[in-house]
């Protein structure tokens, strides 16, 4: 896998299809797997891909980079990149997708297959200008998203309110979840707007709830289940569960799964006369 | 009086009880007033949150006033006069306080809250078992260094060996019953990376302000800010007003240079819009600006929280090595 990846990247540089490549390397000093940006074919030999490559590199693509930028993509990364292109963060030509056959990545704390990968139904990136590895060997999910969401759905509204309040209680408003998210791409985040101050700066139940609800609603129909928000949280808050609940609703109501096709449309920009919501003229939802 | 005494847990508890409540890290690594009985059980290494939380908390009220009054009456938040004991202090956190003193105790703008806490809390250190993210060895001290705490405690079979770190600590130890003189345990060396080549010169770092290395390092940083918000020596804050039903509270809230809004000015201009410029700020502030301005102090104690909490497994010392290598390579090419 590593050799094939390096050969392909070298080829991309040599045929001038890319000016830089975002990938993973094992840090020569610390031995940790970290993201790296390389600018020439000579540097391709440091690239790797294995189960330790947990980060979502689509987060690191910037519009002002020297393009086209090659990006090593897992399934979730590719879906996120797809959404960013749909939302005009940068044009499709700005990126060259290097899709790697991902067999799931590990939870760095336990070294087991991470939760998100256990339920991942799309391990190949939809954006695949180049494909590395054996697509047929990526394996199937062993769990469904519903298994994670059902527990919340079974609660009554009061129980849910308590559950989320407790879940968000350790929040310190550091906004690492926002920074880690490839789709938190607002020009100015609502937390940074202070006239009026929509979300108060100090941690307390009201402002914690305000932030986490807004964060989740902004990701309705957009979250690709890469789980980076949860992984980045220094307090270990399981805020991604809320995104999952909404993703489950969006799929159930609108049959929409985020970012699965290259060039997919954004659900919220579509009009469909068969929309299940009655106020759009569709049939009443049962 | 010897600099080291053996004390029993019971006698130590009694002496603590005479001083005041205990502050210690809870099971989540947050510094809280200890509510249980006996001595708090803390982990073997520094807790998640830095010790500065007790001295300059992440959010602290400055003052409050009632709304809808023609002449609002300001009710300032006065410093706490409570005396107490801080339990489980690690040398890295204690050294960080020593640095924060430069900021918060420097006249003419002395932070009265910070000063009250510094004066009223006794730091009881606990010898540490460093993990693989700890780097105290880089700063020439070790996991049981007593110099910046009041007392450094080494757990032994039926109590503690207490090594005196300050005059305050010595006085406290005199109040502990049945303390017997002992010879002090040998100081251990702190861990440091095998590949470490030394700190870059502060002035050379400053000269590298426009270097391409910052852009190269940027791919490994998403500016989440965990490194700075959990750093024991970082102290930047912002001031906000929060409205409640009948009153307004003015708070001093922790802030981080890693976020874009940190440098955004009224009117919208932002001198640090690039990821790499914010990453550079963190490294230059700690390893160049502070040593240049504060007589060779360094804004880092090697506690390693930034390494442990980084979602991208970044290591600031590896970055420093890389920067140093690139600077020196260019210097040798240039001559």
C-alpha cells in the first residue's frame, strides 16, 4: 500500500497534475503519525497509509494553497471534501483525490477499530482521481448508525434534555470540535460574533447547550460521520452522537446521505415536490 | 532543622486540617476543593488541567451590576481570603506558577486575586511518575524537584518523606507532629527525548519570522487551541460582559492565540488570519519573546499536556528541532 501510494504521488508530481500533496507520515523523530504537506516528488517516500491515519485531511485543504492539491482520502475524508466543493469552498479542480482503500482506523487510546469505522458504510472516497489499494478488501460495517441512535430515540423529551445537559456539562468552550470539523467552514463562526453575543463565552449549562445545539444544527445533512469533533475534544465530550441522530433523521426523512457521490448536491438547496413535510405541499408525514 | 523529615499520613492530615481545606485534582483532572475524607487520591502524573486554574481560573467574575438603574452600582468580586492546601502539585505546574508570577505580580498592575491565592495557598508537591509525553528533563529539573513547591512529598510505606522547598513549607512541617529527621531521597533526572538537539536561540527564532518552515508545519495543526488552553504557562484572557435576568456580570475568560478571533480587531482587520501565523505565535511567544524579554526565562516547563492532548499528535519539541535544523542549515549555506 505504502509503495503504491508513493509511486502514484511521484507520478502525479512528475506529470504536473499536483503542486502539493497532503498526506500522512510517521514523524521521523517522535514516531507518531502526523499530517504532512509535501511539495515535490522527492518527498513522496515519507508518505504512509495505515490504520493509524485517523485525521480527516479534507480539513487541511485551503483555498489559497498552491493548487491543484493532492489529498490522501479515506471514505469519510472524501465525503467531507465533496461537501466542501459543493459548498464552494474551492473548485473541484483545486483538489486531486488520492483515494486509499481504508480498512478502518483505530481509536488511538485503545488501538481497537474506532467506533465510527465499525459503522462506516463507505470506506472508499467518492472523490477518487487516483485509487490506491484493493477496493474489494475494505470490508463491511459490523454495526449500524441506528444502534447508536436508538438509545436516544427511546428517551422521552425530558430524559433527552437531561441526557444532553449532562453530556455537554464538561464543555469549556474551547471550540476544538469546531476547529477539527472539516465542515465548520463559516467565514466567521457564530461563537466569534459578539454584537450581539449569541453564545456566551463562559461555560455554563445555557451557553453549553446553545453552542452544541447550534453546532449540530449547522451540520444537519452535512455531517459525514468522521468523528473528528469527538476525537479533538480535550474533555472527551460525546457531542458527535447528536450529529448522528440528525444524520439518521435526514436519511430517514429525505433519503439523503451526505457527500456520497462526486459532485453531489446539497440537500438544503434542493426542492422536491414529494418532500415529506406538508408545508412544502408534499404528503403529511405519518 | 533538617531539610527532609518523615511524616505519617495521620499527622500530615492533622496539620492540613489546621490550615484549611484541600484543593486537589479530581478524577477528571480538574482542580477542585476536595470534599472527601482523608487525603485525596490523585494519579501518578500531572492532571489534565494545569494548576493555574486555582490561581487564575478559566472564567472569573470581575464585577457585577444591576440592570435598569440610572446609576448602576458596581459590585466588585473581592479576592478570596481563604487559606488552604494544594495537594498533588507536580514540579512542572509549580514552575509554571513561578513564571505566571512575572505576569500577575509585576507592579504596578498586580492581580489581587492571583496574589491572594499565591499568599494563602500552600503547595504540597507530590513526586511524579513521568509518562512518555513528559519532558521535564529538557529544563534541567526532575519529577521530584522541590524548588518551586513548599513541600515535596515522596510516598513511602507508612507515610511520606517531606522535602522542604520553601520557608513557608518549613514552617508548615514544624507543625506536623512526630516528624523524624531523614536523609533526603536522591533527586531523579527528568525524561527528555533521545533526539533532542537543544533549544534554538531566541534571537534566531525571531529572525525566522518569515521563514517557510511555518507553512510546512501548518499541515499538522488545526488551531484547535487545546495546547494553549491546557498549558500551565499560557495566561491570555479576554473580558466579556454576560447579561442575566436582572444583572450584568463582567468576566475574565481564558482565550487562545490559536483561534482566529483572538487577534480580530474592532473594524474587522486581523493580522493573523493564516493557520501558520497562529502556530508561529505560540512557538515564538514561548521560546523567543519570553526569553528575550524576561531574562532567559522560557514560557514552557515541559509538562507535555500539549503533546498528550493534541489530536494531530504534534510535538512542540520536534517542531523546535525541525526549525532549528532549517535555520542552521541556511546559516551554513549562506556563509
